[in-house]
C-alpha cells in the first residue's frame, strides 16, 4: 500500500521510517540539524506550497532516507497508514 502525502506524492508504507509533527520536533537541536543537513544534501522535498505541518522520513528507491515536508498533520498521516495496513 501507499501513503498519499498530498499533491500526487506517494510513498510505499513499507518505506516509511517515521512521521513527525514539525511543531513538536523542531524544538530539538538535533532535529533541526538533521533537517538542515538533509536539505543541504538535497534529500528534502516540499509537498505543495502550503506551510508544512509535519514531515515524513522515508527511504527512496535507492534505500536512502528522504524527508518530505507536507501540510498534512502527523495525526492525519498516521491514520492513513493505519487504515492502509488493514486493507
């Protein structure tokens, strides 16, 4: 199954490493540093033009972790994963 992140961007459920709320996780220096480094390495993709509310860490096709910034809430994305896992 696939997780729809918005704007026709989808990742396979099995590739999802984690779903994180930006408001809660960016308080941590380590998280901010991780996101900055991922952006410098070109591993960050903004899904849509809206202000991001969460980010999804997922393996890309080569198995490298990529960050997807999305306007969807972490709760909505988690619910989609749960719903997809039972179908």
